[in-house]
C-alpha cells in the first residue's frame, strides 16, 4: 500500500510538472516539450521560452516547496507542536518589523539588502521567542512556545504597523511584503 501511494504521488508530481511547462500565455504541445529536452533549437522561440522561463520557474517552485516542507517539519519537530507555523513563532512578524525599519530609515536600500534584513528579522523573531522560552521554567513546552511566539509576534507586528502608519508607508510595506514591488533582473546567460 505505501508503495502504491508513493507511486501515485510521483505520477501526480510529474503530471503537474509537465502541465507547468506546457501551460502558459502560449500553450505548448507535448512534442515541443520533448524536442526541448532531446534536440534544443536556439532559434526556436518556443524552445527559448521553455528553457529560460518555464523550466527555471518549475525548478524554483520545486526547491521552494521542498524548503518550506523541511522548515515546517523542523519547526513542528523542534517545538513538538503540530500547529507551529512561522506566524505563531514570531518569524513572520520579526521579518515585517525589520522590513518596516529598513523602509523608514534606509529608503534607498536595494532589494537584496531588503531580503537579507527580512531574513535577519525572521531570525530575530524566532531567536527572541526561543531566548525568552529558555529563561522561563518549562518554557519549551509546546503551549508556552506558541503563547510566547504570539505575544512577541504581536509586539513586532503592532510596532511595525505603528511605524508604517506614522511614516505613511503602509501601502509600500504591503506591496513589498507581497513581492509586488521587487524588480528582479535576470542575469545574462551568455
């Protein structure tokens, strides 16, 4: 039974990957997808679209999905809490807090700098939650970690919101946090 279940998951994953390559602004025939793999033609626009746009999108989505699954499993395993999530453990709100600080005090920061500070804010939020938990008796119990994460996350979120409202940055922060205002440039492959 488990082997059949894994075979089913594999078939679903391959089908979804195939559809991700085939469906887009222009639908590609299955023969075109095979030709990209077997005999790539650099002059064919469809081949270029698949190789330089759709395939990197598929690979990126697979790596991001796998990373989120591993990080979720680690967070739930470390806290022994099946409801543990970045929003409960202060990770999301710590990120939002440092992004708000960056937008208030360092308006000209590059996208890479903003991403690095977002990661630093996530680590700061989780670090404070676990640091406070280490100071409390039985602080690493699942219930106390969830409560601490919610309290510290609420503090970060409310402070970030107050700064955003005071400096009139609520819309900019919302756009950045939803990844709408980042202008990514693709490095040249040649």
